[in-house]
């Protein structure tokens, strides 16, 4: 497994396992345990995924030493304030049934996320979390947060895949020594990404699947990526990407697939922001 050392010195796997939309608690516990048994050591959840308890149970059942697992969870919009961040941290800690969180992220850049960041800085300095970061921050919001606070995020977790490569986002993050982490690396299968001729051609050349080509492309760019699957064979397949390298020419071919080359980050429509504020991670789905 290749790793990435973050700007605070924490080294984490460059390939992890995400649990978004695995709503069923028993299924989530089962697949996380299977992922850990398959070799994953970076697990990504969030308060608003409603499955932190299942993730915690899987980690405990795995028998893998806690220090060998990088555990990520996220602070939701409704808890984004100084006091709210502290309460949300304790709540997540209790649900996950762990003594500390490795990577604590602000999930969305809304509400009083500056107050939340000050609390997260204190949690980091008190060694209650190993690192703090953000998710879904646009280029401007990431820059502004960094310029007006003491501690930089270690990562910005954003949508990133061949059809939405976020070049300007990644360049800004790299300028500040912030790692880019990709959610939805397969574009959730949309826009017939698995039938993309360029990716299929590369898959045939290297005797790999299109998802493996995508993940190798991301990791070669230094992007941390967290694919999700509920199928053990696909979990194992996604891990099997470190025995080949794409050439510079092939990386350039994939770069041409970008459908939003001028994007500076997430789409911030009014209706989306209103919808996000109406979601409460502390209420059962």
C-alpha cells in the first residue's frame, strides 16, 4: 500500500474505504469488517452517514490494533460552531467507541465553520485528533480559511474523477501543502464512465478493470482516494492497483477527459445549501 504524508507529519494510506450511503447498520458493519480483512486501513465515515456506530463495531471486531487504522469522520453543517464542534466530536467518539479520531473534517463550508475550526484546532493541539481537515471547500473558501487561521487543513476532500478533475482545486491545495482526497472516484457510475473508450483501452492494455485504472491515475497524481463497494471481490480488486504505472502520455490522455476544466470547486446553488441545512445527523433516518 502506498502512503501519503500530510502537512502535519501524519502518514496515511493513499487508498481507503468509504461508507457513504451504506445506511443499513448490519450491512455497514459487515462490509467495513470485510474491507479491513481485505487490507484497507483508511476508513472514511461521517456523522451524517448515520453509520458511525457500525463502523466502530467493525473496527473492534476486526482485532486490528487501533493505531494501524486511520479513521476519518466529519462534522456536519448543523454542528458547525465552536461549541457545536466540541459536542459533535464527543458524540462521534462515543458512537465510534474509540479513544481518538485520526482525521476530523468539516463536512461542508456552511454555518459557523470558522468557529468550528477554532474548536478543531484546540482538539488537535490537545491531541484528541491526529489531524484536522475540510471537505467540499471551493478554491476561494479553502484559501480564505488558511489565510485567517493558525493551523492549515491537512486535506480537502472533494468530488474528483476523470470527468471532474478539479485541476484548479488541486493546484490551490498543493500550493498550501494541503492534500486532495477524492470522494466519488467513479462518478457513482454516471455518464457511462465505465464505458469511456480511453479508460477501456488502458484497462485492456494493463489487464485491469476501468475502476482500477481510475484509482491508479488518482494515486499516481498523489490524490488520496476512498472508493466504496459492498462486494468483497471489488474491494480486493480496488486494492490491486500498485503493480503497474501509467505513462506520462497515458496520464495526459486521461486529463483530456475532464468535462469541467475551469471548476474551482463544489457547485454552491442556493437550493443545495438550503437542503443541507435541513439535514440533522442526530436524528435517525
